[in-house]
């Protein structure tokens, strides 16, 4: 029998809203105030969501369980499959020393600390955000900056600030993929819309980053380099997100940004070389005698080693690009895909007015696309790269098992979070929250964007924030007559600015820089940057909703 969703089960919208918010309050409270580990917090949130759906909203118990199961399966494939295999590739390069070669090669390009910051924290960090996400870029760039002599606060805080604009497409587009799943909106439309919002900030963040480190005057001395790094990334981000999809946006953007910046630094140098690694430290001209030099043989050896170190990531990029080509993906789907309608849930839940104009049944079909899944392409790339790096099959198997052990709790967290997100969608609790948020009226584009910021700040993940609030954003925007793709994308775009203040990122940064016990100092340093940038994103979204010519970016 079809079950009709109920959006005001208690006959009082505010009371129903408070009950609908219980799972989110449990999840966020466990993370923010009780400092419970993410996987346990997600499980507690899921248990709360099941109780609210079954007891509060009258959803049949079997349907609620099936909805959660559907979300958990989606968390494993495709999302968890991506995370597992990219971290496997990263650990292969780290274990054999090739990653250290990359670090050393980047530090030799320029002695200026500001330019090192652009190259490592912004451009190179974006590569790891796009490839792995989930704290990897902050850990990598923070450790590299410490190795170059930056203070712990500078290394940690600046890595967090730099890791903003790429976050929406992190881990090969995982946040956008999850957003499409929980909202039912088209993946390509969401990818393109975010790609017409974040490039403004991809251009701005390099200037903001250098200003935070060296002050206004220090930033003006290297503004051409900041323009090259941010501009090249922004253009690539726009083009790939709109004409290819969410998978390779950061990976290609970072590679283009690094190539353009390195090439630019071969023909341009600042008049003053900033050698102090401390925040707003005194600048000094580096004596010519201290400029790094290498002989012909030494330079050839360095370039050869660097090429070898980059080869695994070139292989990775080629495979992911192939798996993102629609024709190739369609071919793989044709020989491998299997679809499983979830009996007892598929077309058994019906959305009703006022959330929709007329009753609409919710489909529930799990797609097992084991060949066309992006994670499969990454696994093949990792295996080929492993042989290139002289790993034996047994050695790769041992490393793969170690990787599974390392990410097991992350995979559990992802499954629980997706189970919670799918359950709120099928039970209608996200619709109740959306109806309540609709009272913001014309100010909703701004506050809806800040809702995404809050979600990431508290959950530590743009993916998690999209899962929690994506459905709410769609429903609320439809109630207010706003384009649902705009506000769903705003959740992800606004969320990226919350990444620098979430507990997970701050702990990762302090751990990578061995600055234990100073998490409060780090939070205070980055908080202004986070809220200021989030407010700017909110203003852009508001302009896209109402003001010409920004409204042209919506279509």
C-alpha cells in the first residue's frame, strides 16, 4: 500500500519542525559539543531519524529500514568506492617515496614564501582535495609547509583557508554526486551551477590567502602571481564543471593552476623576496648567492625524478577522465550495470501538496554499476601505477588491506550519513524543515547559503552537509518560487567556507603540524575568514536569484 508523506503530523508546524530537526540536532550536537567520533555520531543521528520517521511521522517500519538501507548502499558504491581507491593510490606513492619527491620539487621552484604558499597550499592542495578530500589536502599541505619552516599557526591556518573553493568538487565530485542523489536533481545541472558560483571565489581566495599571511602590502607585491594561480583555476573550474561534469574539476583545475603558475614564475619575479615564514613577518631580499642552483646533470636528475613522481597521478587523471566521458560510461553500463528496485519502497512513498503541485511517487532503485563507477577507474589506475612503481601483486594486496583498515571508520560514517539523508527524504522530515525555512521569504537565498556553511562547519564535510540539507534546500526554494538547482548548489557553495572551521579539519591540521592542544587558537584565527567568505557567497547567491546580470548565470 502506498504511504502518503505527512508534513505536519502534530497539527502545529513549529512543533513538527522541532521533531523533524531532532536527528540533525543529535548528529551535530554529538559532533560539536560531546566530541563523539564521527561514525558514532552518524549512527546516533540515524537511530534518531528512524525513531522520528516511525513514531513521529507514522512511516511504516519496513519502509523506513529500506530507505536507510538504500542510502547505505549508495554510500558504499559509488562514494565509498571512490574514497577507498584514491587513498590506496596515495598510500602507494607515499610508501615508495615518490610523494616526498613531489614535495621537494615544489619547494625548489621559488624561495618567496608567499609564492610557495600559492603553489603548495592553493594549487597543490586543490589537487588532493579533488583526488581524495576528507581532510587529505590539509594534512598534506600543512605538513609540507611545516617542512619549509612555516610556523605551526601559519601552516595550519593558511592550509585551512586555501582549502575552500575546491571543496565542493572534492573526492572526485563526491559532494555534488551526493547532492544529486538526495535531491533528485540532475547531476550535470548541479555541477554546472556550482561551477558558475565558485569561480568568483577561486579567483578571490589566492589574494585572500596572501593577505592573511603577508598583509595588504605583501599581497600587492605578488598580485600578478595570485591572479595567475586563481584565474587559471577558476577558468578551468568553470569549463570542466559545465562541459564535463563534477569528477575532474579540481584535479584538472589544480594541474592547470600549477602549470600556469610555474610557467609564470619562470618569466616574472617579485621585486622583494619574502623569506620570513611567520605570519606577517618582515620581508627581506634573498641574496643572489643563496638562490638555489643546480648543474646540468643535477637538474636533469631532478627533472627525471619529478617526472617519475608525477606519473602515478598522470595515470590517475587519464583513467578518471575516461570514466567521466559519457559515451565510455554508457558503454560500460551496457555490459555491466544491474538495477535493483527496492521492493517495499520503490514507488510506495508519495509526496503530496503543498510540497509538490500534485502527488508524486518516489522511486527507489539501486544501481550496481561496478564497471562504470569512477572508483573502478581509480582502482585500475592505482594498479597500473603500482606496477610502474615496482610494487609486486602481493605488495599491492598488503597495501590495499592496510588502506581498508585505515578508512573503515570513514566508510562506516559515509554509509550512516547517506542512510540518514535518504531516510529524511523518504520520510518527509526534510520537507517539514523546508516549509519552516520558507518563512525567510526573499532573504532565503542568503540564509540558505549560510545553512550550508553551518552544515559543513558542524559535520566537517560538504558531502554530509549536502546530504543533510540538500532536500530541504530544494523543497524550500520550490515553496518560494526560486530555482531549486540554484539553492541546492548554494548549499554546497556556501558550505565550502565552513570547511576551515569544522572540528575534523582543525584536528587534522593541528595533527599534521604537530601543534597539539592549540586547536582553540587555530579556530579563532580562521573564524573571521570563514564567516566573511561565507557571507560573500550568500550575497552572490542572492544576486543570482534577483539581480540582472547575475540571474543569467542561473540558466
